[in-house]
């Protein structure tokens, strides 16, 4: 039985897989277009977890309602658009800028909760969100040139990722089939992206073959495993808290760059890494330490 601590650990593990995936996402653009890549990765990810999703659906033995299907469709729509805008943005901007600007959803999630759903996050979120954003800025080197088209595309993707975090958090608890919901969204996004690829790009077996390593990692690990871990983890972690924890993918992106590409952080990068780590710890420990007796 999962609890808040184990759910947080699953989210951290998901951020690790996503952080390393930025390298695969960037390198894949040398061989294929963004729709071809995300179509391939999501179809592969959905097929990879299909047996587990079917087992979960049979175990829960509860039909998905019309309202839940509608929310799953909206989840898949946000998932597809967030992925496409981020992937297309990486054609024109750096991995560093892409990772930082994607992290803007840390701010978007609590704002959407407050102004759209009238839900006030725990006060520590308003401390940790700016702390995490500052950490992302320092981790990226604290030096950005004028925003280009790629940067604007990635900023747009952050809004859809924020909605994805909110919707997935809700759908993980209701209908209580996180793997099934994830599998449906993967396959739906994959089918529409593949259709778009044939309409707007020129996908070839040669291009997919040249990028098969990137597709395999992004499909099986970053999609099939990591996004499913996110869905399971968000069953017990509030969306605003989850967004801050998930922003830690920038830490693992920097680590992957150091190990795989030989990149090294500037001194301020280590300061940024420490700030993100503190935000991740505080957003989970403060609510626990300040909860009232008998409160979950």
C-alpha cells in the first residue's frame, strides 16, 4: 500500500528518468521531426505498459464513466500539445533553456488551482515554487539571450504540462486506475502524433532506425515507466507539491549532461541545484511537520 513518502519517492524517480531523456529528445531531432518522434515514443510506451494496464483494469473491475472518459480525452489533448510544443521548441533552443522554461509549470499549477478551481495550496508552496524557479535559473547558468521561437514554444508547453499535472492527479484517484489512464493517454497521443507526422512530416523507416536508441529510451523508460510512476505517485501527493518535486528533472538533466556529454556546472549551478533540492524537501516535510493531530 502506497503512502505519501513512497509516492514522493516514485515522483523523484520519474524526474530522474525525464532529466536523462532531454539528451535523447534533443539528439532525436537530428534524424526525424518532432511529431514522428513523439508518435513513436508514445505508441511504444503505451504498448509497453498495456499488459499492466489491462491487469489493473480487470483487478479494479469498475467501468470508466462518460465524465471520466471526457477528462481522459482532455488529459490526452494536453499531453499531446505539451509534448509537441516542447519537442518542436528543442529544434530552435538549447537543452538548458528548454529544461528551465519547461519548469515554468511549477508556477502555473498553484496559480491554476487558486484562480480556476479556488483551491488554496499549502502556504509552503508559495515559498518553494519561487525557490525552485530560482534554482532552475541558476542551474541553467543564469544567462539567457533574447527569447527565440524555440523558447516561446517551450513556454507555451509549460501551460499544458501544468494542466496535465492537475488532471493526472485527479484521474489517478478517480477512477483509481493510474496505469490504465496513463496507457490510454499514451496511445491516444501516439496515434494522433503519428497521424500528424504523415500529414506534415516525412517519416521513414531509415530515420526511425537511426534514432531507435533515443526512441527506445524515451518510449520505454521516459514514457512507459516515468509517466506511469508520476500517475501512481500523484495518487497521494497534491498537484502543487508534485509540480515542485517534478521540477527536479533539471537536476538529473544536468547530471546526465555531465556523465554523457562531459558538461560541467558553473559555481552558480551548484547553488541552483541546492535550491531545487531544498524546495523538493521543504514542500513535503513542512506540511508533515505542521499538520494537526489526527490529520492525514
